[in-house]
C-alpha cells in the first residue's frame, strides 16, 4: 500500500472543501472519503486505488436513521449496515432492504460497512482488481479482457464493448426497488439524485461509475413513505451460502388487490453493470393476476435484452427463475 495523508475534517463543509481540491473526475481518485473502508482499503492494498489523501468522515453527524415528516425515512451516509438492517422501522416498513443487507458480506463486514460506501461499492471483476491486467474501468483505453476471458460472474445487462463488470451490491438492488433518493453536498451546494440516475452505465466511459463530481459528499439517503400492505422480498442466488456475491438476485415489492397486481417494483442484482430496475417486468405485471404464468412473463420481459458472454449465459435463465421465485414468495407473504 502506498503512503497517504490522513485528515479528519470538523464538519461536512470542511470535508467537501478538502476533497474539492481535486478539480477533475480523474484527479478525484487522489482524494477519497473514508468511513468503514471495507472496499476502499481492500483496493488500496491491491494498488487498484492509490489515493494521496484520505478524508475521514466518521466523526461527522451522518450516522442517524430518522423518520421524515412525510412518513419516509432518512438514512445517514455513515449508518452501519448492521444498524440499518436491524432498525425496527426498516424491518417493519422496508423489509426488502433489511433482507438484502443481511444477505450480503459477513456480520463483521456489516458492522463496519456504511450506507454511502455500499452506494459506491466497486466491482469484483478479477481484471479490475489486478493492476497487472488491462481494464478500461481502472485504466481507460487499455481494453476489457473479461469480454473474451473469465466472465462467469459478470454482467449480461447494461454492458458495452468497453466493460461488462457487474455491480456487486445487494443493498443498492433493494434501494432501486424502493426508489430511494441520494442526497449530496458539493461545492455548489446540496442536490438530490434518484438512485436510478445515480449509477451510470459503462458505455464508452466505464471509469465513471456515478454522477458524483470531485468534492461531492453523500450525506444521506431518503426512502419514500411505505405503502400499507405492500409485500416485500429479496432473494439472492450464489455459489455458496455465506460471504459470496450474487450470481442473480431480485428485490420485489408488490401490491396485490383481489388477486391482481396493482403495483410492482422490481430490481435485479448480480446480472447487470448497475443496480437494475426492471420497468419492463413491472409493466408486464401491473393489472395482471398474481400467478406463476404471469410471473414467468415478467421474468421473460426483465431479461429480454440480456447479452451473454462465453461463460455467463446461464445467468439469463437463473435470473428468470430467481425473479419468479421472489415474486411467488412475496405474493404468498
């Protein structure tokens, strides 16, 4: 690991001012915020991330979970995953989020990992994590060896000719289904971004993963007021039962009246380059009877545009079955 400067600002404005010294997105990698560090420190040890300065935000007042006047929920950027998953309001009103968090990592990592850190979690692609290999995400223009190489764990949705790396987060899949809003404090003030817009598709600039600019600090995430009677379920399919990333996952929220789906929110993980909200699957379900045949139609719609690589074609059917099972389980709950 390379040496670095470590600073601890007194407030959010100081944190933003320090990080804003990096004037471009590329320079932004030289000054990084750190809280739990469960991803960043790993990547620093591998020399994938080599920031010259770390800005510690753990002492900022960003670690609270608070009810909003409109009935929604405000989740601070440094709220630990364990605290979020076990919060009474989250378990009661946003259970898909609690389920997703508890499906990820290990208890020890959840005790350290934070809300904002999960939003910025980086891919587990083996080529990205090996500085000896080319990678367009790490070194723009160097190529994507995963396309013709080892790609079993990688994406079949949202890919490009420049990158097929999978977003690894479980939490973000649930946040996508919950239609979360991400609040940011930056050099020009505060702004809010819908989670569906926050993560970027790789396109021809896979090195840029989010809408964040240098100096931007995630302060909190807001969830909309819960819908009474909504049915939540998160299903994760993986190679082993513990501490493993998803081959396919599905976050499902259903409103069912008299056997008919009146509202559906569906997001997929493990199969896409970003947390994947499937509007196609939702559209296929709303107004339809909640039964296995219609769940299968929704799953077909969700994966219609999938583009498999040499080793991950199995993910298409796996994701369909994952979604169908999640929908069936939610409908019966």
